[in-house]
């Protein structure tokens, strides 16, 4: 399987190239072409992984690859980068976030459906062992009544602000809380953005904490029913991207997306109104600001 990567500045690409090319640990899958990113970095990746092709434009990957990883760090670019490959029926993994708007996410999903192209996207933390353990222990035989997830995210950060890191905590929360999203509320203080909403019958609270100058809080999740509470600190290991990569490779081989397309939309349905509330609150003195998406 010939893999092309669009957007190589993302550190996730290093893990992908090492796993597939240097270690040959992904079966017959190899990264064979790169596009985007800094020129010197592309040369280094190509040398490390024995990658034969570096192309200027993503569209130039067509004909060279069987599947594509869109790894650009800014979700605002993902629609334009992914759609040409989906329109040709190729399997595509869009690294987090799928997009920065529900409208862009819908275009990708509609294109995937129209051309029979399997599409997936997720936070790498969705598939790590700590998250799998938490899912297995939470609300056995049912679903939690309350989910609380906390993690770092910088509203003013590069590569899309709250989307870039906020997607991790939101995606974890939504794996634990199935169902339609409603009533997204955003509360903002000087250091924390709190998104609260309902997913199906589950109340969800996501605490996004601006990192300090050196340290950041760990990712942590709790689930509650009337009878129980389960909690887990979620620690990404050195190879935290690899479980999600293997999920993508399985999708490319079988044609079956691991996440339903309705579920692909849900993190963006949460984060888009949060980003809107942050824009509306920007420029004000640090104080509590609340907004509710109706």
C-alpha cells in the first residue's frame, strides 16, 4: 500500500515514517510521497524513510499513492487538501481536527460518500491504551450520565487556536458519550475555557486549560452514573500516534471507516461554537464570559 502525506511539519509524521518505513511494522504499507511542509524537513524525512517522491502540490500525489494522510496542523486547510483524493475514491485519514467548521466537514463527508472513499479523522488520544481502558471500565452495560474531561489547549495558539489541542479532550469525551450534540455552552476565564453540552442523554463538561510557560495539566477523564464513578489519567506514550495509524491502515485495507460519519461531525459541532464564543470575547478584560449556542 503506497501512502502519501500532505503537510509534513506535524510531529506525527515522524512516527508514521518511522513505523511504516524504517521499522516496516505496518505490513506492506509504506510512505512513498510527501507534499507540503518545509523543504529541508521533507528532505530529512525522505532520507530517514527512503521516500522516493517529494511533490510541490498535494494534487501531484494522485497516481503515486493508494491512500493519503492529511497531516497539516491547521484544520482550516483540510477541506481543500482532502477533497481531491476523496473525489478519486482514495482512503483518507485527516489528522485532528477534521476541520474548523461543520460546513467544511460536511463537504469532505459528502465527497467521501459520493465517491465511495473511506474517510476518517480523530485525535490520536482516542485510541491510546489509557482511553481504551477507560471506555472498557465506564458504565458497563449502559452509558454514563455525566462525562468530565480536562486537558490543555491554548485559545490563542498557532494552527487554529482552540481546535489544535482542544480536539483531544473533546474527542475523548465524545467517545464516552454517544448521541446528538445540543446546547453547547462556553464559559471563559483568564486561564480556562469550559465547554458544556449534552450528547444524547449524557451531560458532558470539557475543561480546556491554557498551558503555563513550562508545564501543562495532563489529560484526565471521569465518567459517572448514579452508582459509580470511573476516572483515568490519559498519558500519551512515545508512540501515541501508532494505534490510530493502525486503525487507518485497517480502514484502507477493508474500506470500512472506524468511526461513523455522523460521529466525525460531532467534535466540530462542539468546537466551532466554542471558537465563535472565543472570538466574540477577544479583546475584553479577563473576566467570566458565557455564551450558549442555540
